[in-house]
C-alpha cells in the first residue's frame, strides 16, 4: 500500500530552476516513483523571495496547493474548504549545497533499487518520498504502520529535504493516530552529543511538546532525554491536520504574513523570513508563553508575524511521535561529513541498500577499494579509487589514481588527462554548469576536505593548509582574492575569487584549478591571474540546475548503454526492462534501441542476438505506453519478410539491419509500435528455433524392413502429469538456464488416450485423417495432399493437418522444398503414399501434454511405416525439432512424460546443442497403487492452451524479471533431487514422501 496524495509540492529557491524541478516530478510520476496512484497535482513552486525561510515557503506552498485544488473544484477564489478532503505533501529543497549544484534534495545516494519499476538514480528526495509514501515491502510490515504518512485523516505534511532520514523497513511499532487532532512533529532518537549542534523536543508524558531546544546546554538537552538516554531530535517533518492547515492558510491574507506568498509579492508587500519550526510550530508548544514567543522574533515585521501565528495556531495541540530505531543525518557543509555519509553503509535495519558502484560502469572494479563509492559514473581503463573517496557523475579514463578523502563530481571524459600526475587526496573537485546571462560555460572548483567555507581566512585553511602557507606556495596574494575594502572578518573561502571562469585569449579547463595542488612558478600563475575569476558565493546564483540535471541524465543513459552490453554479452541474469522503461520515459529510447541493434548484430551468438531482439520488443512495447492492443499477436506481415529471411538464412547482422530499417516505419503511433514489437518477438523466435534445432544431432534414425502395403503401424501413448519443474523445459530457458522436470505417465479411464497409426497405400498421396476420441471413432476431418504446395502451410499451426505435414517433413519421408514433385518422391522411395490416422480422448487445451505426445506418436508410427527405426531418445529430440518447424515452440517435458513410462525426471543442461536426458525413478512396492488410488481427473471445460502462455513465459524470461529468474532457479534446484535425497537419506523414501505430499496437497 502507499499513501494517496492529492497534491505534492516541491518548493525551490528563487532563481530559475522551477521548470527543471517540475520536470523531475513529472518523470518520477511516469516511472512509478510516486506510488501506484500518483498525485493528480504535482507542483514545483518557486519561493517569492530569496531567503524566504522554511516557514514562509510552507505558507506559500499551502496557498498554491489550495489555489489549484480550488480551481479543480470549480471555485473562482481560493477557499480553505478544499483542505478538508486533501492529502498534501510539501517538500522544501532549501538552501544551496556546497557539494551538489542541484541542492540537498537532488544529492544522489549510492543506492540501487532492484525491485523498482523503472531504473533511475536515487536522490535524497526519492528516499524521503519513499519514507513518506510507501509501506515497507516486508510481509510483516503489513501488520504495522512503517511509513510516516499512513494517517487516515486529511491534512498537510511539510518536510525539509536537507536531512537524510533512515528508518527500519519493518519497524516494531507504528505511529498511533487514533483520535489525533492538531499538529504533530516527527522525531528520531539520537545521542545527547549529536544534539548539541541540533534541535531536540522537550515533551511531557503524553507526548505533547513543551519546547524546542536548539543547540541547548548540556542541562537542557539532558532534560529532554528518555529512559534509554537518547533524545528526540528535530528531523524536519511535521503534520498539520486539516483544521490546523486551514488556520495556517487563513493567515496568508494578514500582514505581514501575506509577504510570505507570491500574492504578497504581486501586491508589493515587503519581504519577510520565517522558520517552519521556530516561528510556526513553536507557537503551539505548551511551555512557551506568548510574550516570550513574540519577543524572540527579531525585527518588528517578524514579531508582528509571530503575533498573528500565535493567535491563529496556539490552541492546537502539538504532539510528537518518535520513530524507534530510526536515524537522520543533517547534510552539513562539511566535506568530511558528506563523504562519510556516502561511504558508510547504513545499518541493516535501514530501508536503503547502498552499493559501492551504483548505476555505474567500471571497467576494472577490482581497483575500487572497499569503503569507496561510485555513483552514476563511467570509469574506463585503470581507475584506482581509495577507501573513503567518492566519485559521482563523472566519465573518466584511466590510468588514474585517486587517493583517500576525495570527492570528485561532474567531470567529463576530457578532464582525464589533466588529472594524471596530480596528487589527489583529501580534496573536493567539482565541475559546474554555469549560465552567465545567456552564455553557458563550464567552471571547475577545487577545495580541501578539511576546509570551512565561512571561517575567516586568518584562522582557516584552503586545500587543507593555512592560507598563509597557500599564498607562499602559489605566489597568489590576498589582493587577488578579495577587494581591499573587504573586512578581514569577511575574507573567507566562500568569498575568495579563486575559480577561473573565462579568459580573454585561451580556453580554460580543469588544469586551471589543479595547478593549485602542485604549483609551478610563472606561467600558470600568470594565466590564472589573467582569467576572470569568481568566488563560490558569486557562482551560486549562476549555477544552471537544468543543465546539470540534463548532464546527469545523459551520463546515466550512457553508462546504461554499457550496462546493456555488459548484461547481454555476459549472459547475466539482470533485467534490462526497468532501464528500458526509464529510457522511454526520459526520451533516450533511440539510444537504447541503437545499442541493442549493435549487440544483436555483432555478438556473433544467436542466443545473445535473440535476447537483444526481445529487449527491442520490450522497448517498443514501453513506447506504446499501455495502448495499441495486446503484446501477443500475429507476426507475419510481408513488410518484415525480407528481414526474417535474412535471419532464417543465418545472416543475423543483415537481418538486424533490415529489422531496424523497417522499424522506423512503425514508430508513429501505439498500434504500430505494438505490432512492431510482435514482429521483433517473431524474429527472436526464429533464432530460438535455430538454437533448439541443434538437438537434431541427437536424432539417430536407422533403416529397417519396410512394412507390407496396407499394414497398419499403431502407437498409443498415455497422458502425462507434470509433478514439478514445468516451464524449465521451455526454450530458451532450458538451454540458457537448464531444466529439470518430473513427469508421470498416466492412463485416462484405463485407456491410452493418445495415438496414431500409419500405413502405406498404393496411391502416391498423403491421406491425413483426424478421428474422434479413440482408434475406432468416426473421422472428424480428412485432408489429402497430392502436391508439394499442399504442404507449404506446415509451419502455420492453425492450418489443417499442420502437425502431420510437419511430421512428414521432419522425418524426411518427404523432402520439402524440392524440385521433385511429391508423387514422384513417394513412388520412388515407398512405391506409394501414406495414410495417417490420429486420435485423442483428451479435450483440447486440457494441459495434459496432448499435442506434443501426439507428435511423438505420429513420428514413431511414421518412422516405422517408412522402414525406419528411432529410439525413444531420438523421438524426444525429433518432437523438439518438429515443434520448432511447426513454429509452436514448446519444450520437451510433454514428450518425455508421454513417451517414457512411469515416473521419471528429464534434464537439460544450460548449453547448446540442446540435449534431453531422462532418468526413470524406481518407486517402492505398492506406491503405484497408492498413486492410482489418489488420482482423479476432473475436466472443468476451460481450455489452457500452452502456446497462449508460452509467449508470456519467454517474454518474462528474456526480460529476466526477478520473479522469472527466481522461479527458474527454484524449479531446477529443488527438483534436481539432490536436496531431497540429502534431507531424507533415501532416494526411494524421498519420492514416496514428495509425491504423496503432492497428491494430498500438502
């Protein structure tokens, strides 16, 4: 289950990033990141003023949400009534972040989500959305309230995104919302030492908040401690019930609070800055008096605003809920803290799954030390990364060596040569997209891991050394960095004009900051001085967040293309479907299709090419976005015949090229995309058929005496029951993963329900008759073939007599195609034709293996009638060949079950050529009678045609859906018998026990 939001609001600073953030929300909606029922309203809302504060941003966001809800309700003015039924989530992106140009909300975490519908980078925003929206995935989580938001009442949640919040995926207890009224803050337990630099709640025994202590004294913090010594930390999450949200909204028309909203901006109100917790929430604390609250407001405007807030909200009860075993990290401006948070694995109870290489392609992963982190990167060649270092959003080429304590971000492949030869340790090196009016450019910044941005230079460091030492080593002077009128106390790293932006004569690059690590006299210093330089403080308003998000997206799909090659060429059991969905959602489908074309045409392996074609079908299916009809359907349009012909002839590269050329004509609308996907699956099946037909080498046919003219050769077969392992025999699963199926041959009503008989006749023709349920039944259908043209539809399963026609061709009784007419072939080789009768007592689609067993009976009787002899093993492989020629696909379990008596296990190895090996299982005395006494066949009247299910099974396997891979593993592993034999110590007892449990439904 997941929360159903009415509105999701993402606030952002004033400065032109609102469109980019709106797109990020829309992309998350498309890829399922906002739950199965995403909010109908997604709003990126720009703060009306700079430095508005989280309180002002909350009021403005609430107003914008209410305005949109009012419009949807048909109102002409904003009405607070819409909040009575609304579930609102407000997330504040907050201030700029030194280590990510897009802010703390979009800081990427080293996390992969294998179960995600669409593959994507996981940002702090996504982690928080997951916390607020989704229930835990563990089965036991269904018994509790693991996500914060599962309050059945309506209201508004506000959440600050400058925190990394971790909670157990299956908490021991949820939040009690029974009888809830007012406002509730969420806290997490933390140490008293950590609380010294953060906020804590002081509450009573009922959980009502008395005060919020920020950076309190040891005594104040001790007063907030619980029995276990921990204190409830302020973690930036608060819930307003609908009544409280209405009262807060009502203040937007009252000066000076009107200045917090865009309406106030448009009305000419002066700006005001308010905190969510210390201006809005604090006024409801029981231990705070009105006088103290209002007086603590700073300037007159803020005091007046606090007075309005007190009057509007003070009567609402403010309660606290502390989540056991949860934790949070405030994302500080300390590089050491940030690197630590990205390299320290969360606790096992966390809902996050950190990965050393998340969404990255690394040529030599052995060079990444444990304790390092790589996210959204392409590392080619020998790139060595020491423990305690982080690389994000970089495309680098080795040889490179990056020492401990580093953070590298935003570096393109062209930066690699400059990095070679420089001592990289304990530094933060970042590439930035900057927009200078209408001029886009790239700027690089370099700082030390231990540097502090705001400490005065006289007692601070740059590149981890005192400023005086830095000046001495480089020849740079204070006057190069700060104006003469800048006070000494304001001379800090934040305001130092260190970073070259433009040069009058030369292009700038990474080397123009890297030289600061190993300065050389003269030329570099002069070049640095000749450049127009900016401080980090000056760069911040110029950061192009849209360009940065776009660059990250492009790199993600570039490494995704490498992943496609790695997974397919390495035959890995990783699903590419989530990546395909993301590529479609974000407009990178053409790049992915091109990569799949390349792999299919150059792999030199039919199995890899087949999977690549299946992946192309998935991409086309995703592009249809659920429209255009069913994925399963016909795939024999003449426009694709030329490409299919190339594949049939073995020219895979040519076939892939022709498929791609034809594909371009089918991309304009969903219906065409779905039909194109069907044809790609048809092309994939051609290659699967060719792989399966490698089993022909295990068909050995000898010569024997030709039976007399008119002599019937009759074969009758039992039905089969699949006890376990079904579908593991299905190509391509059976030769890519290996198969193991346990079958038992059974009579139906004491009869052999399936059979065929063949005799030679004088007329040079093929007389094909389908009888009723038994050999003596009346003829249901009759077909006579006198010309080779009458056999040409043998590969169309629904054509009359297709199976029998295919049997004549696969047994080589008839050569097709051939220049020699059918009648001439028959007279020359057999002095006449053949008459074939087939029957089955079993209903069509009964699920008892009728068609494959019937094919085995036909092949066995036809071989003998034509003077040939084939073993049971040869018949099993001959039926595999026949069904591939018939284009029905299918595996080998049916013919094994019906052609080999008793209980047996069939196996195939994960290799080509495909060979099926059968082992009969000896059962204890009396077991057969026990089995007979417990078997009852009941026909429901509902058909279950294997060919209708086959496409879904193969599609899921080629997509390597985790469930399909897990099922295949379980089927083959358990039913290989070793585990059962080991558990029971007896092969006979194991089967007696296992089958008896199956019969009894245990």
